[in-house]
């Protein structure tokens, strides 16, 4: 049985206030480390007045790339609890940045910071939601009109929606489907001698 892998459903923001300190969390769906680092840099440049921009990410189907940064907070008090929140939520290809937007004058201490950053990351992830990450393949299918109804019936039955359709002398479909469904679908198409298809 394949291991189920999840990523966040949508990018979100969350804000919490603790002892007059404001913590603002942002979640991002990222495909690689270069994108994650670019977002972190951009957030820091756009809001230079903030006290700290602490961050963490996990990337890869086996979460092989992970990173956390305290950004000036005491060691282990910010980036690590954010990373732990991502791990606990069970998602990958996810970046969370928690900005400490205003320092209220009361020190929270290391324990307080751990709780604040972890809680803010947890809240923004829960708002983001999660969906299963499926490896997708794209197919180009070219068929005469007499086979269209059968193909469309198969697609509807398996909840596969063509991303592109073109009706000319022949009908052309561009289809996105989970890789694990490819073998079954290709076997189905092979029964039509007048249908051609290929991965793109």
C-alpha cells in the first residue's frame, strides 16, 4: 500500500496576540528550496520594521529537505516549533513564516516564545487545510468522433476532467490524471484502434 502524502490545500494567514506581542503566520505551498528561500527573502524585504521573521519548511515526497530559522530569537525558540507544527500537521512542500509584528514590551521567555510560534504555525496550517499529494501525468489523446462518448463516459465515471478539448477533424483531449490510474486508462484506450495517445 502506497504511503499517503499530503500538502496544504491553500495558502493562508493567521494572527495571534500574546502579552501585547503580535504574531502573524503565513503558509505557502512550495515546490523546491529555491522558491522557499525566495519567499522568505521577499517577506523580510517587504516588512523590515517587524521584529522577527521566523520560518521553517519541509520539502519533498519523503520530506527530505527541512529547514528552520530563529531569525534573531533565542536559539530553538521560533524556527524549531514552527517546523514541529509542520511535521505534526503531516504536510510537505510547505513553508510557514511567522512574523513577530509588534513587541509589546513584556518578555515572553524562551518557553513563551516556543508556545507562541508553535501555536501561530499550528493555527495557520489548520486554516490552510490539507489534501493528498498525487503524482500526476498528462496525456494527449486524439480520437475520431465515434469514440468520444465512450472516452467521456470513462472519464466521468473515474472523475477525471480534461484540461483541454479541441473539436476539429478529430477530437483532441489533454488529460491530467493521477499516475497510479495511468496503466488502467491506457489499457482502456488501447481497445480503440482509431485512438492515439501519448504522455506529454
